C-alpha cells in the first residue's frame, strides 16, 4: 500500500467509475452519468463534472481547433 493510498483511500464507487471509463473511453452516456455523479458529490468535484460533461458533449474539441476568434 502506498502512502497516498493510506492517506487518501479511494471511494469504491469512484474506483468502479474510473475503471469502466478507462475500459470504455467512447461511452458518452457513461461520461455524462459520471459527470452527474461528480456534481452530486459537490465541492471540488463540481468543476471536474463540468469539464467531464463538456468533453462528453464535444468529443472532437481540441485546444488548437478554430473557435472563430483570432489570436492576439
């Protein structure tokens, strides 16, 4: 057992989610449900929920993609 695991044990439900999402990276519905689950946890999980939801709904987005804005 690592020191991190001893100090910050993982939630079994979170572990299940991360294992499933790693094995099924293209499952957009699961990503959206996971985002809802994160949001329900509140606090620091809300921004992660928002990011997860954004990427589930915009799978082809990339930082270099044209956004219609010009660089300054």
